[in-house]
C-alpha cells in the first residue's frame, strides 16, 4: 500500500531519479521529439529547494518513491504570491504505477495541506499529458499556454485551476 509523506532534502536524489525516468516515458505521446530533446533536461530534474519546502510530498511503496509533487504560494518562474492562491508544483507518478491511485493520494495530501494553510484556489501549469488527470481531480482548463524554459524553448502546457 503506498504511503504519502512530506518530502525532505534527503528525498532529492529519489525524486530526481523518478523525474528523469518517468517524464520521458510519460510525455513522449504528447510532445514532438524535438521539443522533448530541448525540454527534458530542464524539467526532469528535482529542485532541492522545492523538495525540501515543507509542502512537497513523496509517495512511497516498498521503500521506493513512486510519486512526488506539491504546492507553493509563489508561482513557478514568476515567484509572486496572491492571497488565497496556491500553485501545484512538479508532480510526477512513476510510469509503471499510473492508474493505481498514486496521483490521487498525492493530490489529496496537497489539497488538505493547502486548504489548512488558507488556500482557496489552486492553479497549475499542466503538461498536455496530465490534463485528463487534473480534470479528474476537479481542475478546469483556462487555456493553452507556453512555459518559457529558456531561450527558444517554449513548452506547451495548459493553465488549470481548482477551488478548495
């Protein structure tokens, strides 16, 4: 049975390995190979400060990290905050564990913690691949966006939101 807990700095390597393994496999059906060649080195790395921020979670099963993700008040990239608004951050499920409730368990922990912190609305920049998952979790699509990852690298995503 998977367990969800708050991540610590000691989880950075496991989250990094999970992102590096799962993102290429999960995203390949929805993104052109040329986009993945440019984007994967930038998005499939754990962010140590995020992992250890206290609102990032890992899902473990048999001692292995099979899911990770969380929320922050500051928006990714922009860094600004808005009262009552939280931002979903760097969510991943092991590609061998999709459709087993890992993502749902992770997001339930995120919703509970964020609501306890006074968040009334969660926003996320979803990969094209994850849009159906977020919709199943109660998020509504606001529209297509391009996430600037670097010079000449605009990653296609979908802005979504959910009330708490």
